């Protein structure tokens, strides 16, 4: 895989929505044929999900080499465990769960904090205290970048359940139902985790006085 960290981030939302390399076979059909011994069908699953899985691993580790290793391990584990896959959850949710577990083990083993940059398409200033300036100046641009760093640090301090819910919803575009299936919890629990996580982020940013509002307060 030759894609850099930005390429999967640009394409993953399109891929997750179902438009993946114009492949007409469903995941369920490919899984069934893979279980029956058709290795080409599993290779199609790899081609279909390699980029979003790589993006997930990269956002957790922050290093291309580590992300590639986790992707290879994730698909290897999925292939070996495929005969036991019951289809109670979507294949993609199952694969995300394998990848998240590998990322968690990697971070614990290396004692590194999650990378977690601010997600594409998410305006981090929405998390900032009220009163942010409407017209962005150079000072605001600097403040926005500083705010993104604070968001990343605050995300890394969240409990794993809340962090994963935000990661999957805001970074990877999964629905609440898909996250519930992935985490094995009721839909209401996912919504609660997301709400609590975002509330903590806003409180942390408010405590630090980060964002354009702070820059506004410095102006004469």
C-alpha cells in the first residue's frame, strides 16, 4: 500500500458510504465466498476496506509504518477468524473492532497517547467558548491551529469508550447504529458517550480559554 496519510482521509467517507471501487458484490456475499475458500473474494474485501482501516490506524498511532503494520495484522486476524464470523454484525463493524483492539494494544504496549488530530469537516471552533469572532483574521487562523492541538490533547485524555465513539462518528462517518453494533452496546449508550465526550471537550477548551474567543479578547 503506497497511500500516504492524507489520501485515505480524503476518500474514506466516500468508501464508507458504499461507493467502493465500483464493486457490485456486497460484503456479505464476499464473506460467504471467502468462508467457502474463495481467497479472491477476501482479497476484494481487503481492497474495499484497506483505506478506511489504514486511516483509522494512522489516526490512532500517528505513524505510517505502525499503521501499515496494524492494517496487515487486522486483515490477517480477520482472515483467520472468518470461519467463526456469524454475521451478527456488519463485516465492516467487525473489522473496525479488530483494528481498534489492535490499536489499543499497540498504544498500551508502546505507552503512547492516541494521535487523534481534529477530524476533517469538523469545525473545531464549534467546541470553543461562545463569543468567537465571525470574521477570521490572521490571528484567528493561528488560534484555530492552536485550538486543534488542544482538541487532540483533550481527545487523548478521554475515556476509551467516549474517544472511540467520537472517533467513529466524527472522523469516520459511522452512524449511531453502526457504532452501537461495533461496540456491542445499546444505541442510547453510544449517544450518551458521544454527548459526554463532546461535553468534556468543550469544558476542557473553556477551561483553557482556547480558540478565537481568546484571540478576540486580546484585541484592543
